[in-house]
């Protein structure tokens, strides 16, 4: 039933939970893992920023975010390989991370999304928002929420 799982990672402290539990679940189901990292795009400069400065900052941003994404995907890949679980990593930059996760689920033809939540409660969601709720509102796929 569940043959391909999308596992979005963000590098937070709870990402390790996503790595360990998604690998264990995939192994138990005989499923493949698609690790996914969506790094935010760099915002457009205001008029006071010199174009050359913005271009350098954009290059730095791109280099830094790609390195961060590859490190996250590398951790999941290593855990998957150790468990004998087939793995593929996907990285993108997107202005809306929740939309990027839902789109990646469709593009990679996954059967389920496996995410972790910070579980901040109502006040935390009001202040910080909820990526999990954002993904739930954008997909019809089952979403397994780990805490």
C-alpha cells in the first residue's frame, strides 16, 4: 500500500526523529524513501541595496543553502543505506516550503508524507505558524505526523 514515502527535512532538532522513524517505517513496509529539502529563496532586495552586493549575497545564500540541504539529505541517505532502504534525495529552493513539499509529493509519486512537528501548541502556531498544517491543507495524500 505504501511503497514510496516523502520525508521533508528542515535541519531542526526534531529532524533526527524524522530520519530514524521514517527509515524504520520504510524498512518495515518495504518502501522507498524520498528525502526532501526545500530551502527558502532569497528575498528580493530593497532599492537601497546595490545590485552587486545583492548578487554576492545571492551566491552566498545559494552555496550555503545547498550545502545545508546536502548535509540533511546525506544523513537520511546514510541511515537508509545502513537499513537497506532504497533512497533518493531531492533538493529545491522555493518561496513557499509547504507548497514545495506538496508539489514534491506529487512529482515523486509518493504514497504518503512523513513529517515531524514541533508541537508548539496554539500560541506557538500563532507566532511561528505550522508547516504541518500548511502541508495538510495542500495535499490529499496521507500525512503521518511524528512528534
